[in-house]
């Protein structure tokens, strides 16, 4: 029983990105070597996803009721089935599993998993919702309750290359739960590849992707570097992102050295941002990466938050410590440092990609 509870605790910490670099390496080794443990991780992930989906359905139901829409079948039927399935799962499980499950729910509750949406009511993620839902009663019902699974483009955002090996960076919230990811660059020669998530941090809201392409293909030398220095208050910054079908330029200043609700992982900037800017690079006047655009205040388009570049560097260092992963080779110098801004933007565009997420 103690072993099961320990497993649940370590899995819970893994899902919340709380493991240290050493613990993460050992965790991945255990996943690889122990099929039973890997199955436990998958089951807990699926449980959390089911709970999140249940919360989403309840939220949409509340919106439908507010609009006085009448569904063809009674919604409580689905809720009762969900609750009955959960009850059956709990009562048919062993005592050890029940205790472990209670521990998971307790830790999720006290860690704020179920209050997350309440806490971010003024925080707006900048992924672009591509899926257009019809306003008719029938289409809403089908979208919510059909058992037929369709892979459709769900969200789009931005990513940027950090290595000529084909590694890109974007936001974790953009690619989580994705079935398929495509990256597109709308330069003179259209480039489109599928991509996969190779490393991620939910806490820092960062995902590192790898383009899936012929090994002979070259993305060319990356012209910028990840800044190793902190920015200063009032410093000028700019970004390039796919809030439209082509790249959009935005500029502003560092308004605060902390992010939403004084979050020390991010900066607050005055750079205007819109849906589609999730994962876009935040650059200083020399063209160095100083952050990753992640969201903005829901009522202020010019109050934008960007994850600090040092947390991206931390993830890259973690990957370097894992012998099972390919080492990312970062550029050591910038080739655009002394160019004027117009020329910098021109040189940067081939390395900025639209990220399309399918589910």
C-alpha cells in the first residue's frame, strides 16, 4: 500500500511539473523500464483529462441554459452516467487504490487544479480558436455529445526555431492534448512540416517541438540567441507572431518584471497581442530572445505576459542531462545584432512558424 501511495505522489508531482532535474531523469527511466508504472501514469493523466472535460461540459451547459437553448435530449442523463461510472470505479477498486485516488483528489484540490479557471478569469491565453461551432441547437448537441471522434484543426499559435536541427519553442497550453501538430512558415517558399512535442513544462507554459522532416533538410543557421541577461524596466522589446495568416509585428516596453498576479516566471509588457500570438518570441533591440508570449489581460490588449527566457534555457539544460534525448545545439552568436530593426525583422521571419494543433 505504501508503495502505491508513493507512486501516486510522484506521478502527481510529475503531472504538475514539480520534479527536479534528477527526479525527472529517474522518473523517465522508471517509465521506460516498468510497464505497470507507465500504465499508472497514463491512467492518472486520463483521469485528470476526464475531470477537465467534465468541467468544460458543465460550463457549456450553463452557457446554453443562460441562452435558453433547449437540447433534444436531457443533459442530466449524461451527468448521471458520468457520476455512476465514477462511483463504480471507486467501489470496485481495491482499498489501496481508493486511498491513492483520494490522495490525488486532495492534492489536486489543495494545489488549485479545480480552482484554476477561477484564478485566471482575467488572464487570456493567446491561442487562436479555429474550430467554428454553429449556433444551432442540433450542431451544439452534436459537438458536445457525439461519440464519433473527428480530428480537426482546433487551435493555432506561433513557434520559433532555436536550432538548425529543427527544434522549435511554443507554449504548452497551445499543444497540450494534441493529436497532430503542423508548423508552417509563410515566406516566399512555403514550408510545412508535422512536429512532435519532445519536452514540456506545464508550470512554465513552455513546449519544445521537433520538426519531422528529412534528415537532409537544413533550416540554416539560426541568426539569434537566447538572452542570458535579465531585461530592465522600461526596456524596448518587440515580437513577431501569427495573429493573422501572415506574420504580424508588434512592439512595446517591459512594464513589469513580474507577470499576471506578480508571477515571477513572466514579464508584463505593453506589446499588443491577439489570439495566435501564443508562443511568439519576445525579443530585445539586439534581436535576442528574452521571452515567450503566453497571454494577456482579458480586458487590456496591451497588457501582455511573456515567460522569461531563462526558463526556456532551464528546460534545454534538463534535456541535455537526459541521455535518452538528442542534445539541442544552440547558436553561440547573433548575426543580426547590429542590423537596424527593419532588417532584423526581415532576417527573423523565416524562423517564425505558425503552429496548427489538431485534436
